[in-house]
């Protein structure tokens, strides 16, 4: 099984980092996807990796000052686009219905949306995380073909915190998502993945890969994560 290793640089990085990433080495067992800030997309020359975006607008074009459309991303060589990241949900008030429109537009333009879902700390503590995840998925993936997207399971309490669920906890969620969407649905995990915990996470047999935030900003660390598979 080929695993996806996705780098989400968020609003970080520089031209210098872009240049460094040109020496990233491919692992034949993985597909590596770099998602830089969109202004750097034309500077990244995909060789050992593919290009992805961190967000897109739900319309193809129009009077939406400051936005980037799926058509633009496609033209720049993006094959993937992250939608519904928890930072977009929390800081930019994106809801599942909007995320569903963005994912549909990405598919329409020949890209694979990486649709993020994840429970809050309270939902996990109170044992409500399964319902919360299923509700997000039912709305965000409404009417989408499960062969045409990737789910990123990203517990909100794990993003940027150093807290990582146990493999058993992740397996339980994978099981639930597969039961809902079918065995062939692709699911990756994101939340404080580092070069230190990747060997443990890579033991999860039906996990299709990882989404890496902070640890993707250092080429050495990120290379170790790719090489762990
Ligand atoms: C993310 O941004 O999707 C993420 C998982 O971040 P981090 O790896 O820094 O927790």
C-alpha cells in the first residue's frame, strides 16, 4: 500500500525553504505532497513530490478579492487541496456545508481534496467524538464519491500540541470511518506527527498516510518521516 505523506506548511516557509525542498528524496513506498502557501506554488518544482494547496475558494472565478480558485490551483500544477482544516474552521468560520462545496469544486477541477475532520478535546473527554466525527463527515462529504477524496483525521486537541492519540485510538476511528464510507476510502492521520513518533504511527496497518504541520518545515525531519514508511 502506498502511503501519502502530506506537508502542510501553513502560513510559514520562505523562498529559501522552497529551494531546500528541491533536494527532498522520494521513498517509492510513499507519495509526498507539499502544500506551501499558495504564492510559493509556482516556485516549487515537483520532482520527488506532488503539489497541493492549503485551501481553495468554492467558486471557479469571480469578484472574490484575495481568494484563490480551484482553477488557478490546477493551472499551477496542484493535484491535491486541503479543505476544512480546523484552523480554517475556527479562525475563518468555515462550516461543513462550505467545506463540501470546496471539496466538490476541487474534484470538478481534477484535484483530490484532502478533507479534514476531527473532534475537540471536550468531545473526546465526554465520549462524544464518534458522533461528532460522523456528523462532520456526513455533511462535509455529502454527495461526493468516496474514491475521489482523502480524509484527514486530525483531532483538534492534537494539532500543534505534541499530544498524539494511541495507535489503538486511531485504529478505532479508522474502523468507524471505513464502516461509514467503505473499505476503499483513503484515510490519513494528522496531529503532532514528528520524526520521533512516526515509527509508531507507521505500524497502523490500514492507515493511508500522515498529514504533517510543524515537522514539515524542516527538510531533515520531514525526510525522516517520509523514510519511516
Ligand atoms: C496540521 O496543520 O494539519 C497539523 C497536523 O499540524 P501539526 O503537525 O503541527 O500538529
